[in-house]
């Protein structure tokens, strides 16, 4: 199917959520954008999020959760799981939007 329609950009979805701040809070924005900016460009070649697009489609109804869509640089689907593993520690090293926030990356098969 990819050969017919091209490569799907939604390979990694990162969910950011928390209890005490919304996406409108500057510190929430800073935490998310700083984390995304720390991703190595040789592994991640495209990032789309609420903060890069302004689209409300990326934000939950209560505005406490948002997500980012990442495209990994390899066109080889066999290499992408290893690429995901190579970037997972970015979320453990960086600040969360708030103390109870969760940041969960996952890869699509």
C-alpha cells in the first residue's frame, strides 16, 4: 500500500498529558517544544504538533493533553523500531509539562 500511496508520516505518536496545566500555559509549551527540539534530526526528519501548526485537532477537549506526530528518517520499515529505541530516552531526560504529566511515545507497525 505504501508503494501506491507513499509513505505514511504518522510513524510515532507522542502523547503529552497532565493534571495541573493546559496547552495554553507557556511552561507546558516550553516543555513540549524543548523535548521535540531535542530529537536528533538524523533519526527524526519531521515533527508536527499543536505548537507547530496551531491546529486544535492536536488538543484534547479539556486542553490538558496534546500529541506530536513524528516521522522517522529511515524509509526501511525494518530500521524504524531501532530508531524509536534510540530516541526513547529523550522523554526520560526532559521536563514534563507538569509534575504529573505523562509522555508516551509509540510506534506504528
